[in-house]
């Protein structure tokens, strides 16, 4: 089962360990960082869904970290932990792009509830390819695909596929049986973000070409199925 990943950034050890224990008990995958630089490095390597970010930190302040992460990982949810009760701290946090803030001392139950509410909105099934199982070669119908050597055959005969077509088929295989939106492909393979999405026609063109190469009868596809109004489904 996939778990949501939470990064806890807090220089005070007692608070950090306390938070870690509590979130691990709730079945989250947790990493911690003690200062601003480590927070940024761990965000890159661990790719958390949500960050609990203390404001007063060594090396870089929580605000600096927040501004930085917001630019590079716009999808990451950031909850600031602040010891200051002044309105300025709250406003600054929201200005820097934090999603929420919690004032210390906080109730752990309340914090857990807020985190849960944020993470409920994230569908783990639609996470980028990073978490998909790695696969070197697959066989389906009369087709063999070798993703390492970029070799494909159909019925034992060589099949010419572009690198992009190999990527699409690998992605389809990893999500076989699921409905795959055109937007999923544009985001996960092409790297577009929801606010700079191009026309999805480019995907449809790729699918037409793939069907021509893979399907016995293009007009009646059995491998790459169209799901009306949604996208495609790979049936292997
Ligand atoms: Ca602190």
C-alpha cells in the first residue's frame, strides 16, 4: 500500500521526535530535517506530499525554505509551525505560499486532523511515475517489449517504436487496468503542469500511431482502449 510522505522540519529535537512518532503511528512515511538547507535537500530526494515547516530554523528560515520549495515543488503542501502568535507571522507565511499555519504550542490531535484533511485531497493513484514499479521487459498478446534495449517485436517480427512510444507503453503497463487521462500522460511523461497544459491532441496522435503498430485491427482496438470522455485504458 502506498503511503503519504511527510517531511518534518524542526530544529528542536523533542518536538521533532514527538511529531515523527505521532505521524508514523498514523501510518505515514516520515523523514525529518533539522535546518533549512537539509529541508530543501530532503524535499528534493524524499518528495514529500506535505511538509511541516518550523519558522525559526538554523541556516535558512522556514519562510525562505517555504518560498524556495513553493517555486520548485508547487504541488507540495506546506504547513508552517510558528512560535509567534503575531498576525505578521501568519501573513508572512501565507505570503510565502504556505497552505496553512499552526501556532505553537499546538495540539497534536488538531495537527493530525489538519494534515489528514489536506492529504485526503491527494489521490495516491495519480502520483507521478517515480512510485510506479520498475519494469525491464513485458509480454502481452503477441507483443514483446524490452525497455532496456528498446527492442520490440510483434508475432516475432521487429516492431519500430520511438523512444516516446516505449515510454507511453511502459506507463500504460505500469497503470494497466486503470483509466489514464490524457492529462496524466502530459504531466507524468511530458512534464507539463496543470497550468501550462498544451492541447491533448498530441496524445491522441501518439495513440493512433501506437494502435497502427500494435493492434491487429486498428478500428477495433483490443490493447489500448478508449474510455469515452476520459482517456485510455491499457488492457494486457
Ligand atoms: Ca525552531
